[in-house]
C-alpha cells in the first residue's frame, strides 16, 4: 500500500524542514540546530531524524546535496518549502483562533 502524502507535519517534522530552510545541513547539525532553536524544548533523536530524512527524501521535500567526511548533507526542495509554508499557515490559523477565544471572544464574531 502506498504511503499517504503528508498533509500535516508533526512538530519534529516541522522543525527538520525549518532547519533546512536556513541552508543545507547534515543530520547531526540538524539535531543541534533544532535543539538550539527551540531552547531544548524539541529534541530529535538520531533514529527519528534519519527516518524523517528518508521519508522527506521519498516525498521530494529534501534532496541529498553532498557528502563530506561521511556525513550526508540535505537541502530543502521547492516542494519541501511549500509543505513548510503550508504547515506554518495552518499553525498560524490555529494560534489566531485560540487567541480570539482565550481573549474573551466566542469565536463566532465576524
């Protein structure tokens, strides 16, 4: 059975793609970048990261762009950027909805 196309990214998926938005990186650097960016709130283990990189490569969201000292570097593709932007917009809408309700609205205002 074919895998379903990614529509919603997990937090870890989002941060892997976001890290590659800043330029090509190898796996260990991605893990460091995500941990630093989120101030330790999101930590991605090696097994999870390499599974995600494989999946993203299959989806065409990233591509291998080089190997140096045995480390594979990946870069974001236009499809990956589109998926990242889609997820960013989805999350932004959720935050705006929550902000309206948590600040005393009913969510039914127009």
